[in-house]
C-alpha cells in the first residue's frame, strides 16, 4: 500500500520485463552512437582499422541486444499476463473494449486506469518490437559479411574464398584469399540488408522519440507512476484498473 490511502500499488511489470527494458535502452543507445560513427566514418576521418574496430564493437553490443531481445520474445509466451502477446498486440475483444473505454476517457477528460499497456502504447510497443527484430536480423547478416563475425561469418568466408585453403586468409577489408566474382555476389546479397538496417535505424530513432513523448504525456495526464514502474514494477491507481482482476496477481 502507498502512504496515500486513496492510492493503491499494483504489481505490473515482472523482473524479467524490467531487466529487458533497461538492458535494451542501454544497448540501443550504444548501438545508435557507434552506428552513427560508422555511418559518418569518412567525414570523421576514421582509418580502416578504426572502422573495423567500430564495426566489431557495434557487433559485440549487438549480441547483447539480440540475446536480450530473444529472451524477451520468449518471455511473451511464459511471463506474467502483462508481458504476454495478449497484452501487447493491438488485437482481440479485450483490446477493443479497452480502446473504447480509453478513447471515451480521453474525450471526457477522465483518464481510464489501465495496468498494462494502454491501447496507444500497444501500437507503439508492437512497432518497437518489429523494428528491433528487423535490426537484429539485418545486423546479424551484416556482421557476417564485412567483419566475418558469427553466426554467419564462416559461411560468408567459405563463399567468397578463392579455395578452401585460402579461407583462413580472409580478413576484414583485405582482398587476400578472396575470389573477386564471389565477393561481388556477396556484396550484392548484403546490399538490401544494409539499406534496410539504415532505413530502420532512422525509423527507430523517430519511434524512440515518439515513445518517450508518449510516456511523458501519459505520466503527466494519468499520474500512475509509469516511469518508476519500470524500476519497481508497480503502478499506482486510485480506482481498480479496468484490466485488473484477481488472475493478475
Ligand atoms: C537497435 C539496434 C541497432 C541499431 C540502431 C543499429 C544502427 C546501425 C547504424 C546506424 C549503422 C550504420 C549504417 C550505415 O553505415 O549505413 C549500423 C551498421 C552496422 N550494424 Fe547495426 N544497429 C543495430 C543493431 C545491430 C545488430 C544487432 C548487429 C549485429 C549483431 C548490427 C551490426 C551492424 C554492422 C555489422 C554494421 C556495419 C554495416 C556495414 O558494413 O557498413 N547492428 N548499425
């Protein structure tokens, strides 16, 4: 119970969701920072070795990001009810009922209490998961093509090698042991992945800004402790949230 007797705390975000959220924030910020440096490496006068180092570190952080995201996606099947697909995807009877109540609350200026994601947040979180998953898949392919890192690096090396013996000679940014024709084919295959990785980066930056604005707006309007809930797991409400029932505990 909170010290204010009219307010009650509701445990919403389980430990797994909170850890995912903050590891995701830190890894995405680091990926954006290193990614922007890679994108502007020419203008920044970065040497070839520097570029390889930037890409290698981007991929190391990328592994943390991918593993964290994979665990969270698995958790959408086994976590508490607020962390599951049924509380994330903007679909289904319950979602429609919540949306109707939420929109009516907006119009009347009386916010409706929702313990899990609000209907608007469900659209946002679904889009964020899609964008993050796209970055994970395209990033893993790119990691294999340029710096020859796992999980696909060895397969790409085998593809572009002049002969099985020369495979071991292949290094980032070196043509030693490389068959030029196969290398060009590999670059052609890589090209759309790179384009998608870059476009989704820009969309993701816009989505992150929208997400932050949405959180600030909801917090100012509804005052349910949205931000602190990502640390403590608990939101506060005066009245029982519409999506709260005894099963939620
Ligand atoms: C939210 C996640 C991510 C963001 C925002 C992001 C952002 C970026 C950006 C901005 C670039 C520069 C693109 C360019 O030069 O045109 C880049 C390049 C790259 N990213 Fe990511 N990235 C993410 C995830 C990943 C992951 C998970 C991996 C792999 C594990 C990865 C691997 C790479 C590689 C290898 C490059 C270099 C591509 C090249 O050869 O030019 N990225 N990323």
